[in-house]
C-alpha cells in the first residue's frame, strides 16, 4: 500500500545523486561468495523501507516460508531504510546483504555504477526464467543489459469511478469519452466554483502526474539511443493539448481553487472517497484504502482510457514496482541471492505480501492464485499488469530527472498558460534533459 509512485517520486528527488556518488565507493566489481555449504549457518541482513506495523508484519509473513526452507540461513530484517542510508552503507564499504527500494527510477544509477550487483550470473546459474515477469517489469529491473534488481511487488494504474456520481454511465474507454463524461458529471456552484469534478486533468491532482496519464497516450519517453523525446513524439503534444483544453474548460483559476480545497491523498479526506471527484486515475492500493476508509462508497475500476485512434491499446496502463537487489560488498551474496529468488518468485510468498499490502504480486503465475483475497475491483489491476500494452518509464543514470523536468514544465508553464510556442518549448526541454543526461554519463 505504501509503494506508491508519489512516495517513490519523493524518494527519487531526494536521492538524485546518490547512485552516482555510490559508484566510487569501496572497490570495484561484484563481490560474491560461493554460498553456504551444506549445514553451514549464515546470517544475512535485509534492509527494507516499510515502516508501519502492518507493513513490517506483512514482510515478516512473506519471509516466513524462506526461513522454513532454508533453516541454515538466519534472516535479520531491518525496517524503514531509505535510499540514502543504503547508498551511504555501500559507499562506506559496510552494506547489508540485501537491499530493497521503492525507487525504481534509480535502477539506472545502481546498475550503471555497480552499486547493486549484476544478478545475471545468479539468474543463469539458477536457470530462472525471466519470462515469468511481464515485459514492463523486466524493463524496470535492468539498465542497458545489466540486471541489478529483481521485482518484488508491483503498482499498476487504472480508472476509479464513483457509481452513484456516474448515474448509470459506463466507464470511458477513450479520451474523447473521458472528456465528454468529465464535463457532463462536473457540478459547479453559481459562481463557477467546482463542487464535483468529473475528472481533474491537472498534474497537481495526486496521481495524475504525467507518468500515469501521458502513458495512456502511448508516449515514448526516450529515443532508442537514450535521448529526450518530447519534441519528436507527437503523443506528448496530443497529451498536452488535451490536458490544457480540459483545464481551460474548467478555468485555470477554478482548477487552482479546487486543488487547494482538497484533502490529503492518503487520508479519508481524499476527494474520491468523499465524492468530490467522479473519476480518477489511481493505483491498485486505493482499493485497500476504500475498504478501510470509505466502505460505503459504491465504486468500480477499469483500465484508464486511451486516445480514440489507439483503441487497440485499451486495457494497458502504467506499471512500476518495488525492487530488491544485492549491494556491492555484500558479505553473503549467494545466500542473499537465494533469498531474492525465493521472495520474488515464490507464489505463496508474493500472494501473502500482496494480500497484506493491497499491491499486485509480480509474477504472472501469482496473478491467478486462488489464495488472493483482494476485493473484486482489484481484478482490473491484475489484468492491466499483464496486458501487452502496459508500459513503464525507462531507467536512466540520473534517475527520473527527465520525468521531474517534464512534470515541472507542465505544472509551472503549460497549465498556467505561459507557453507561447509549444514546439519550441518541447525542443528546449529536450535540450535540458539531454544536458543533464550527458553530465550523468548517459
């Protein structure tokens, strides 16, 4: 439930240079051992970011099966660990054996720098089939062929809709249907103030950041040779023009006023839970919040809409997730790998963890487990996760800098109407992103 992109985005911003600073730490190359011999006892230390009591218990429960099948390996779990602490430990030459992070955007840094070990030799030796993970998941756990992470749980995004506010309307499948329905379902006060928003397009509305919404337009974030693609891919322009046209229909000042009036995203004051928004794009974990905070709200879920000329892509969505790996300098790397392999591929472990946190289990086999006890609305996200049109944002050596820059452009320049020449603005944005990538060694 806490593996949200919002949390992940904040972590990536805070960790901007950590992966690069770690690349000069403590020696070079992967350090591994031959693993525990028969009967030999070892203790591995596992750092993870979960901190709330129910999250920590969920992780303990997921690990229980490993402890039973590997009685010679003692697992010491250390909660509430950040990317900064992980990087400092690697840089200082005293890392734990296993590290986990919400920040998939940093995979490019970790893989390129060697801060997280290349897992390919372990994967090959174990004959582990990577095709048990969807294509998008395989993409966000490697960088330029170096696979330094394994997927743990996943987040997928879809459309939530309030059935009472929809008044019998079916969830939209295309952007034009979404736009028309958003206008139809919007309720205003006499002065034009937005009382209920049919759909709020602004990137400042919680999970409506470009990663989750522009993805539905089929954007390609980077060119094949790793350069910014904002001015070259017409899908970005299509997304931006739709975003601005709907904001202008509401009125930018009215949008700002509405956004200022909203409650906290992860509290019961969330506007979708309060009936102030009819439709919203959100992660699968919202189903857990709805159970706990708004059990009386009758809602449904569906894949997020796509442009009218891309109907074949309907059913897909944005996919991302928690990652786990073995840091450079781990003292018991082989035992650490055995732990990784179990936790990321064992169906029962994944399902136990997914049930407790309300996240998507990250193997295709686990999606159909009869032991999944998630609400009916969760089925949408299981389907989106394995859909061939689902995609993720590619890793780079400077994290999600290109997404942060695009988000800032949309929020600070585009939505307020400060952009005169969009084509030139996107070219300028490409230049800024490419300059930062060059400095990072991309």
